[in-house]
C-alpha cells in the first residue's frame, strides 16, 4: 500500500472573531503558505483537493463552494468536499492517492463559527425528534460527561484544571494560540462554574480560521526535496448516537481507531488530541493507554484555540511539524466529531 | 494499481413528493436494506459506510451521519459524509468506491438521500446571507440564460426541450420507483405548461422528491462470489471549476469535458455514442440533454439537439444510445441522491437488472452527476465484463 | 486611506421542518400525547427510552415496545446557570440523564430545580407534563425532583383522555438559528463604494481580468486581488431570461427580465433586473445603463441599482462581450 507523506502544513492564528474575512480571505493565506513550503504555485500543482467545512457554522448553504475560488481551479481540478472536519478530507485524500488517481493532495478546513452561537448550533446535530427540539447544547452534554467521570473517581476537578494549566503553558510556544499563559490550578479552581461541573476554562475557546496541508506519496516528497513525516496508519470509528447507551467515561472508538492504525507498534512520543473539553483529554489519554513517555498536546491542543472544521487537521499538522523538524520520531494525532467524542480518527505519524 | 471494485447490491426507495411514513433514519435504512438484500449480505459484512447528501438545510439536521449511524449499522466502523452540492450523489459513489479501490476496505455500503419535503427545496437552495450582492433568481434563473445561449449558438428548434421532457417521463413510466408517473404525457401538454424561466417550462423541469439510494461496492474476489452479476467499475472521475471566472465557457463547461475525457480514457472508450450502450445523465432541465450530449462527446458541438430529435436517446423509439431509461432527474429528484441514482441505474443496466426500462444486452453504461453552477462533475462507467 | 467599513448584520436562518416520525418515534410521541412513556426493547433485552428505531449493536430494526414509569433516577446532570435563549427553561435549570423506572438506558431532558444544590446523581425525579400534550418531546415539560419523604404519586399519571385516537405521525420542528454575519473585506469594500454610488471591481494581478462584484480572489488564478478599478454603470447584456415566478422578498412582478450583465471594463457578469423595455426586445449584446434608487435610499447593497434599462448605443458583437474597456463600446 502506498506510503503517504505530509509535506506542508499551515494554520491561521486562532481569533475569537475573524471579522471582515469571507471564506476566500480566510483560506487563501493558508493555501499560499503551504504552497510556498513546497515550492508550488496553486492547486494546479497538486493532483487532488479536498476540503472540510460545515454550512451551518456560518449559516450559509454551500459554504465550501466559495472556497473553490481560492484555489486557481482553471483548468478544472479534481476536487471534493466533506461536511466534516478536514481530518476526514485528509482521509478521503489518502484513499485517492492509494487508488492511484493522485500522487499529491491539498487539504484544507475552515469555519467562522463566531457567526453563530456555536453550542446551540451544534445542538442541531442531535436526534431530530428527541434532543434537537430541546436545544441541548454541546457544553451541557460535555458537562454531564465530566460529572460521570468525576463521580466515578476517574478524574478530579484538579486533574481537569491541570490539563488546562499544561495546555496554556504549552501554548506559550504556539504562535497561533488564542489563549496561552501561566496560570495556576488554584486560580482556575477559584473561578465559578460555567455549566457545572465545567468551568469556562475547561472549554476550549472557539476560533475562526482555516488550516491547510499538503500530502503526497513518499516518492513525491523525496522528489520535491522537502522534509516530511510519514502517515504509517490512519483509521476512524463512530459510536452510537444514543449518549445514554455509551460509556461516556471511555472512548471505545478512539481505542479501536488507534489499534487499527497501529499506534502500539512503536513509541508514542507526542499525542495531539482533539479534546474540546479538559476532561475529554483525560478520557482520551486513558482510552489510548498513554503514559508519561508521551507529551500530550505540546501545541496546547484546542485549549489554545479550537478552529472548527480544521482543528482535527491541525492536530495532524502539529505532529508533522515536530517530526519534520527532527524534534521527534513518532507521534499520533487525533480528531473528533459529534457530541461527547462520538466519532474519532487517529493517525500515526513517523519520521522519514 | 487500483484494486478492482464492483457494485454487487443496489437499493432504492420509491421517490415521492413526501415520504410521510418514515423518519429520516427510516428512509435511509430502506434503501440500505434493499441494497444489502440485493447483495445477499448483512450488516456485519460491511466494513465502512459512506453517506452523502446535499446541504443540511434541506432537513435541518446538521451533519446527519452522526444521527444515522445506528440506522446504518455503522457503530464501531468508519463513517464519512460527502457533500459536493448537486453532484454529491455521484461523488459519494466515487468516494465509496475509492475505499475499495485503494485496497483499504473490502466491502462498503454507500447511501445518499434527501427528505426535502421536510422543508422546501427552493427555500433551501436560496438562503441568502446579508449583504448578498447577487440577485436570487433560483436555479432556473441561473440555467435559463445559459440554455438560451445554447439555443442561439446551435440554432436548435424550440421544441427540443419539450421532446426530452416527454421522453424522460415516458421512460419514468416504465420505472415503478419514479416519482412522476406520466405515461400519457404529450408534447402539447409540455408546451402548454407554464413558462417559468424562458425557455424552461414547468414540465421541462425536475420535481422535488424524497428518496434514498444505496449501493454495496466490493473488491474483485468478493464480487465474483456475489449471487447476482456485478457491475464492474471501469472508470470514475471528478472535476471542479470555479462558479464564475473571466471567459468561463458556461454552455459546455470545461470541467464536464475534462471529467468525461478522464473517465473515457480509464474505461477505454473512444466513441461514447458507439462504445456505451446507454447512459444515466443528470438532466434536471430538459435542454440539458442536448447540451450534455455535446459536452460529453456523444455529438459534435452544435449537433446535440439533432441527436435528441432523431430519437437516438429514446428507449421507446429504439434509439441506439438511450439516455435516462430510469426517467432521470426529470422524473425523480431527491437532490442528495439524484447523482447516485444515475450511477446506480447505470449499474442496474449492465447487471441486466433494470426491469421494464432495461436496455437489451447493455454491457457498458455511464453514470453522470453535476452540481453547483454546473461546476462540479462526477462520472463513472460500469460494465458487465471485468476489464 | 479611510478605515474600511466593517459590515455586520444579524440574520436568522430557519424553517419549521415538517418531520414525519415513522412508526417507532411516532409511537413514543403518541404515548407522550397520552401522558404515557414507552421505551423499546433492544436486541440484548435492555429497555431504551426514548425508543431507538435500530439496535446500536446488532443494527436490527426494533419493535417491542415496553411502557416505563414516569419517575426515574438521575445518572448524571449539569447545572445551566445562565440558560440560553433557545433552552426550554429560562431560569437556571439542570440537564440530566434520567433513567426512568423500567428503563435500562437513561434519556436526556431538563430538570427544574430552585438551586444547583438540590441536584444529585441518584436523586429521584418525576415527569412534569405540559398542560396540553400534543405529541412532541416537550410534552414532558421538564422533570421535577421527588421529595423522598412524600409518596410518589403512583407510577403513572392518570392518562389524559385522548383527544383523538389517530397516532402521531408528524411533528413540526422549528429550527431557527441566529447569526451575526460579517462581510469579507473585498465584498465590504465593494459595498462601501456602492453606498457612495460607485461601482468598483478588482483586477487580478496575474491575468488582469476585472471582477465585479469582487470576492478577494481571482478564481481562475487563485491569487488575492487588491487593485480596485472604478467602473461606469453601463453594461452589455451577455444573456438573459424572462422569469414568470416571483423572487422571494422582491416586489418586482412577473414576467420580468433578468440578465447577466457585463459592466464596461469588467470581465465577468452579474445578474440584475432589466426594465423600462418590452421583454421581447431584450437581446444579447444590448447596451444598458443602471437606474439608481434616489441617493437618500442608498445602502450597502447591490439593489441601490433598481434595475438596468436599455440605452441608445449600438449593440456589442457577441465576441466582444466581456472584453470591453472602461470607456465602453461605440461600434
């Protein structure tokens, strides 16, 4: 099976509000950055393009169509789109390369979630008859998950705060971070709850923006002469939509995906996990069996800024960067979709 | 290089204005079960599920694969949702096929659907944001000027679109699943129907339908073992171009021509009219048949309308290259599924499984879908014979 | 240079969806209308409330309904200190996962309570019905805590006399979302200019084509566009159609003409209305000019131009449409 390499990655700064920027204006700088990293001109120079976005985040049908104007799609290009985080656009692109219809692909994701009230928008992902009409927001669902974790003794509020402290400290080294700094557990715990038991600090700040990536076969990466990281395994799994029927304190699908992706075949030096809530990082680490030898979210993770529809791709990008720079030899990246970690993707990245 | 893949199961629902008897999950499930039954398989046999549909606004359920996973037996498996505007039914089929063709999966289920009766299709297609600089004149308002330009360039007589409208509905009358059942439709009736966007009349435009379409696609060795004849995927291609750019050829978009050239090359087709036995082509407004006949190389530029008028694309007239024997988009249009219905109906033909709308001895067929401002194209060629 | 106008405007996206329920969801909602709660038996025997149509483990279609109690136990909860406008309760409340008596799987709904301190996992709650149940999930208006000291009011409320026997098969589900839209830089610039009565496009630095309305990029080249080009308000008809059905939210009466017009100096068209002419006289290559609304009515909108009307200039040959300079065409 063809070996896939990541050769370029870029993401925008995480801004609470992108303001006067339409889809094209959000995407173009990131495309320019990844093209420049490899020495390419525009989408004509890759064999396939795939994007991830969600109409409802901006309240615009066909939001992705506007994005096509950023590509230079004349002459026409091979292009597709998933209404999901761009991590799944990456997945579709890998299929395309492995079937032999492309040797390289451009992937990007974007959203301007600040446009709407995101937790309420996401309530419309839920069962259309039983839950959506109640407008159960995603923070409340996560809060109920957190309470289960706390009451079963699987985490403490202190441990959750420690996740946030670490994330913000890591984020100091992340030039795109929306939220970073040195804060103490005591400071965080002193704040009032937001949706108890969650505090605002337990919830990743949502950011407008975009991220882009270029992948290709390993042969192509060598031909281009750029540093790369190999994707040696990638898999994703979904769980039942019925939250009452899942063990919300575990992440079965993440474990299944990691197993199928071959996570355990080598050391996991870094794990970039898409955990939009602090307690979910605890769940994911336990589900994956990650120990002290793994640095979790050296970028700060989405606690530093959650680019909707692009954060999953950005996790891949953060691990890629550290491998391409020689900092580490192997790591995993995780993406999630749906309420309380319903759908999870894990990729294993290794050095050349 | 690519693993060979084939369609071994096809399932559809009846297409109707409103499927008031099922939930959204129920609609999708029906097509999926029909496809599994057709393939002689069960839920446990499926490795991954690929869902596709048009904008979420049609049903107001955001990212519906999240809710549909249980209905599609997908727990513990990979699930993806494709959205490429109107071509989505076709591109979903291609993404599903790529799961197998990449060698990463052996058996996948793919489902596309739309339950657009829950809202209103015209509304969902035209929800403008503030400061919109574009006049919202609907899909017809976009396509009618392009059709007029085709008429001007080709000198086609006024009734070409009328002929297609009649032909596709007569085909649809052979298909018990089709939404519009108009076995007695006449040229006169079409001509006298209300003009909507000149030259598109009411009966020259597609209906708004609820429905779902599903296929099971498997790897080569599993295909040869399937109970019914497989439809081998001989080629698949996608192309996109921007909605609007200086000098864009809108009547015969480059993306359509390039996409067709790619899929023909893969399938070894040099003369589509001769090499193909039939085609299921996305024609939502009747004039798009002659336009696509040219865009897809079945007729020379300016000559597509002659092919239509000669009856060559009519099953009832014994044409040599019947188009849309299922009734096409003009007879049924659940937007998210329409592209896959074209792909699936092409597969039915080469499996000898198209019932009363079967083209005798069909062994090579084409499926086609387009979307957006005729800017997204997805096509495949399927055959009764392994390449 | 003046600060660019940042154009923001709230808007609502929504529809009242008419959802057919199918038999399983319908049975549950019919039960709610009768103040009864039905779950369904899963493949492994567990009772799921609200009923799922398909088993999450076996994918089997489920059909064995089981009535469950109207009291239950909280399995988890959260406290919504500041309810959102869309929430079903507008004073602080709890969302909870509630396992009803007789059910094996908890359901999610809201719990009304005076204070966060009243809530606890393991607490007992009871359905509070809406005054007029109609076959919707909010027939359960909320749950309320049951005081352990008082006797539970029986496992079920007395069933409300059914208003009619026909089962629920449909719900009306209003899904309305509020957004604050901010126009992109290029569109905002265009709109700020049009507010001044000026039509301004952008030129691509690579192919030199002029785009109006501009979007910030040349779609063909994939490069950002910055250079502004002021254009006159004369144009050529590139294509058109006569429309018989009304445009939503537009007062113009059918039949009317919409045309793809290319402004002098631009290289792409945009759609606008044609008026002050016989529909039958409209033709490709026709020269037209904008008719603006009174200046006092100008806003950040393309419809500052009410429509275009024919002017007395020679037709443009088809081959030249979209290629005229800013100075136009004089034959």
